[in-house]
C-alpha cells in the first residue's frame, strides 16, 4: 500500500465519521415533528405530524377543518346548517356545498344503521335540554342557559314532534337540501367533527404524510404507523374518576371516539341528565356512562359512539359486533365494562379500572 | 518515562501495520478532530439526558399568554381569556380548571395529572396541558 493511498483511506474514513457527527448534531435525517392547533367545532383541535414538511401539512389540515366548521356551524348565520334550519318548512330548497351533501349521506347511513338511535334532526330536543351548540367566543351569541332541572313533559313532547329524519330531503344532482317542517333543526354534532377529521386526514395523505395524530377534543385519528411498527397507545378516560379506564393498543389508520355522560350534564335530585338524548323518548339515554368506538373512519367512530350510547350496552354490543372494522368499549350504567370480542386482545383495562366510583 | 514508553510501543505497532510516522501523526490529528466534532453531541446527551420534569402549562390561545406551573406547588393561578379570568387550581400534584366564565363548567372534565392529559375551556380559549415525559404508561393520546 502506498503512503498516498493510506493517507487517502484514513482521510476518507475520518471524513465520514466527522459527517456522521455533524448529522447527529444538526439533526439531519432525524424526523421532524410539528403540530398546529386551533379552536374548531367549539373544541380544542391539535394536529401533530411527523416527517418532511410536517408544519405546513399540519397547518393545511387545520385550515380544511376550519373550512368545514364554517359550513356546519349552526351558530354562524351564513353556514349551510344554519341556512337549512332557518328555511325549515319554507318553500324552495337551499343550495348547499358538496361537503354538506356528503355529510347528509353519512347522516343517512348513521340513521339507517342505528335504526334511528342516531338522528341528526334531534337538535330541537338537545336545545330544549340546554345542550344546544354554543360557542360565544366565536359566534358572538349568548350561551345557552345552563339548566338545573329537566324540562316539563309537554315541552319534551312538543320538541319530539320536530324530530324525524324523514323530514329531510336532499338532491345531489342539484346540490340542494331542505328541512320539510317548520321548527326542524339539523344537528351536525356527533357527525360533523368526525367528517372534518377524515377530511383533514385526506389532506395529510395528499401531502405525503406518513405519520400523524389528529386530536379534536379527545376524538382521534391515528394516521400511519409508529416507528418500528409499535402500536399506538391510547388512554380511555374513566367516566367517573381522574385517570384511565384502560389503554387501547391500536395499529395504523384507525379512528377513536368517545361519548360520555360526563361531557355535558347537570345533576338534579341525585340523577344525572346529559346531552346524549334518545330521539325515541326525548330524554337522556340511560344505558351507559360512556362508549368508546374504534373504527376505520372518524365519521363512523363519531356517530357510532353516540348511536351505541343511545342503544345501550346490550343492543349496542350486538350492533357493534356486526359492523366490519368496528370495536367498542362500553361502561354500563352500573359502571361495569363490556367490550366487543375483537377488543379483548387490544384493550388493556387499568387495574381496578372498572367504570364505577 | 511511562508516557514515552507507551508512545514508542504504539509507534512500533503502527509501523508493524505498515503505517509510517507521517501517517500516525495524521491519524492522531484526525482522531482529535473527530473527538472535537462529537463533543457538542456528547455534551447534549449528558446535559439533556435527564427526563423532562412534569409541569402544568396553561395557555390562552388568543393572546399566547402562558403559565408554567410546578405540580409540587399548590395554589390557584389565573389567566385572562376573551371572556375574563380562568382560574387553575393545583393541589396534590394534580391540576384543574376551577373557575371560568363559561356556561358549563362540566365541560372541563376535572383533574389532570399525567403527561398528555389536557383540560380545556373552549369558550374562553384556555388550554391546561400536562407536559413531560410520557412515563411508564407511554400514551400517544387520550380519548374522552
């Protein structure tokens, strides 16, 4: 070996080591994580993206969700949902966006699948109970008065008469929709947020994102895989205690949503009255304390968590077992845990984590 | 001298491997360069190797006003959102939104204590977040 060649080899090896050191220091090749957050749908939304262009992609996803919120926000006078409710029972259909038509199609799917336990026209009942949409900081509207006791039976009956999916008509070809009876109102809650999360996930995929978490007030979409093929570990909040009921260990591209009686409620004479109203009775559903749903899309997870809560643990469990890609964790009215068969291996209950207390 | 002897020994080993004195001098210089290049990284590993302590961060989204609270220090702390003051209570290593100018206090969801948990007063644009190392649970998010 000539002296010149030896020097060259030594130089090259050392150069590579120096480059590796520089890469470690400057973070070249290290995956960048960035997040963007905003108050949308009256809740705190955070999109966390890992990979190249993370910050820009997270921001684009947030912007898409804001765009959908402007269409679905019942408190914003010009929104599709507000215009539909304002024109309820009047002649002439309302021109709506393609997002609203897509939402109506999903609402129809939810209504049919749940046998009416999920009804997007439940709005008048929800408002009567004091759980109507409100976001004074955004809409500039006064907050609903917090109820301290249930409405009287006559008022519940009157509001129930305004509920009914058959009173909604829409036409994809003409991009129009209408509520057929005066006083009807569409409620995008339990559906709109899930739809927006799916759209945000589509934006991220379009931007080439391979890994992200979209968290809209505890409603989640987990895009892609964690490094090394690890599972996503998601804590399920306990409906009565500080802490978790258990942990879901999930693979890539899944949505998780929870409906609980602890989210919006008031207590009256030792009984809890919450925002998940059963359209059939006009009263808050009584079968569960919380229901967490795992599904392939957020819109499914969103409406199913409401529908299964209203159906209760027995009927809800039966329905969940028939749906492909759907799993559910129920905490029944007594605090007992009920889980679908497919969750037995991927839901790890916290020690002493029964939903009681 | 011991140092001189070990140096001579190294030189002998080097010479047996076919390296001449110039090569060895070069190798020594390059080795020093590599050590210097890695020094900042090694330092960050040593200095930054400690786990991030858990803290409660209270932030007003509209103004960017932010408080960082120590879980070991009990007390009540206020930030001002668009609707007025939101009071956060720290007690026994936990934190919660105690008072806020909104219609439904039940929205806030009670106490938080583990990294990744958060409590929000949406009308007043206030976020209370627990930051720190994920700990044994190592959760990616929480559904509620």
